């Protein structure tokens, strides 16, 4: 199965391969040839001027990255700092409201 540009871009970001320097490296070019262009491993390694073993190593690292991303895909996204502050403020307001309502009930008796 060939990867889409979206898949490639995501993996490059996760592996920090998204800089122009890293994109221009022989191992990254060969990896792209295999994953996006559908080229064979030997053919891609020869075209990029690296060994098959070097390409297989970068493919193994990419495979591990994808596996870790699959694990994270099911995780909840942590709240932002502003969401945490808002949640704390709402809890504080709810406590104040409860105290005021309790006072009102005492006054009405």
C-alpha cells in the first residue's frame, strides 16, 4: 500500500524528518521512494546511494513510530492551560453558588 502525502508528512513530523536538510538526506529520500512511490527496497537504496541495511534501519524506525502513533491515537488529548483554568473557575463558582444558596435557605427559615 502506498502512503499519501498526508501520511508521509505526519510520519516526518513525528520522526523530525520534516526539515529541508533531513528531507534531502539519502535515507529519507530512499524511505519516501519506498513508502510513497511504491519502489522496492533494493531499487530505492541504490537510487539514493545507500545500503539496503541503512534503508531497512530507517524503515524499522518509521515502523516503530507508526506503532507508537497508533497507541496514541486512542488517547485523550490533554487539556490546554486555559481549559484547566476555566474548569477551576467553574468549580469555584459552583462552590460559591452553593454557599449563597445555603445562606438564602437559612435566611428564609
